[in-house]
């Protein structure tokens, strides 16, 4: 039987090769661009499809599922996050979901450490000063920031990625590692992690790293009250999802000096408009959602997404199936 597949973007060739070499007869149509598929094209492209390979920028809701029709068996997302998928609607229809955990853990943890150091040590500001002539001499009080040695780090969400971040930060001489979340994690012992209430983490940490998934509970969690409990010398880092943060409240906290600095790899919306006021702040470093962006990681992600898709089409095991 011929299986119809819709792919919402150009993806690394590793995944495309797996699809074309597969024993299943696939008729693949693809939005063959590096830019997002327009909604109307997605609704058209998915008609009658058995499988969808999508990205975190594609909102897959009831309208998309209705447009697909009853053939749709599997949705494979090229991401570890799945807050862009309407899970209840998907489950109701008996559709399986594949995602890409594990393979992007190291890359995302590395990027988080890079962003933390860049923000705390003010690297983007320094680079800018060298270019614009602001570097007039070595100055004892100039471009000082905050160091990890002897510090307290708080990780919100000690899952796979949070744990990998903790493992990378500990060798910098971190004194205490706090974490919060729904439950205490046995694996936290490996990094001497102390499970504490969120309020304790927020008020005692010198560095706060958000590494939890976006859920109704975590949406808008980092708000006015959260920032008001932070130390004025503390640095806030978010590499999970933008909507965990109330950006208006973050702007107020950064511009009033209530907190020292923020590094964000994720925002709402994405892309962040170039005239957004967060971008006017020197103490805010914003990256364009590049946590998993190494050549090899994106290649492995695309291969995994392709295998998940094929498993779903054939009704066999998927290497990384989301439990719905
Ligand atoms: C990236 O944010 C992902 O969910 O893979
Ligand atoms: C800095 O370059 C120093 O020598 O202290």
C-alpha cells in the first residue's frame, strides 16, 4: 500500500536518505524550503497523509488533524519538545507520536553553558565594545560580571537536559546545586543536587537555569513574583520554551536592576521582533533558538525522526515514541 507522507521543511539529508531507502512505498511531499510552511500549505499538504514529519514551529492542532483525515497514523516531530502538538486531540484519534529526546541532550546542554557564561561574563557587550571603539584601555572596573566558582546554581527541571547541564557546570567549582520540579530525582545524587521548593531555588541561586518543558503548570512561571525573589546579582537563563517566562515582567526586572542579567535561547514569539524592547537591554542576551544546532546533532535528529515516522507508518516499534 502506498503511504503518503508530508514533510513540513527541508531537513538534513540523513533523514531523507532513510525515507528513500525504506521498504515502505512512500509518496513523500515536502515543503521544500528553509522557511516555515504557510498554514494554508500545511492544511493542503497534509490531506490524505498517513504520516507527518513536522518541526516545533508547526502548530499541529485539531484543524490540521481534521484536514489530514482518517489516514493519519503518525506524527514525527524533529524536536524533543512537543508543546506545539495538541496531544489530547492526537490521542483521541489514535495517532502515534515520535520525537527526538536524548540525541540532542549534549548539544543543548553545551549551548546552555555557553549562553550562561556569555551572559554572566558579558561577552556580547565586550565584542561590541571592541568593534565600536569603546575599548580604551584595560580597566579594573570595566565589563565585570559574575563567575560560577563558589556559586549556587538552581536548575528548574532536572530531566535529561537539566542533568546534562548540571554535570557540565559542577566542574566550574559550583558550591551548591539546587533543583526543583514535580518530583525529586534519584539521579540528582550524581551531581549532589538538592531538591528544594521553587521559592527556595529562586531566592538562593546565583544562576537560575530553566530546563523544564512547557506545560499548563510551567506557562508564565517566571513572572513578577519570581523575579522579585531573585538576588539582584543573579543571572537568569532559559533554554526550554519562551512561554515559561513572562517577558514583560522579565523586562521590568532587567531594566530596573532587580536582577543582573538574562540569557534566552527561546522567546515568545519566535522569531522575536527586532524592535522588541528586550533587545534594547545590554544585560539581556538573546539567541535564535539554537540549542540543538550542531551539524551532527541535527543530522542524528533527522535520522531519528525518519525512523520514528517509518515505525508509525508500518505499525512497528518507533525508536522514540512519546507515551500519550
Ligand atoms: C528544541 O527546542 C526541541 O524541542 O528540540
Ligand atoms: C590580566 O590580564 C592580568 O594579568 O591580571
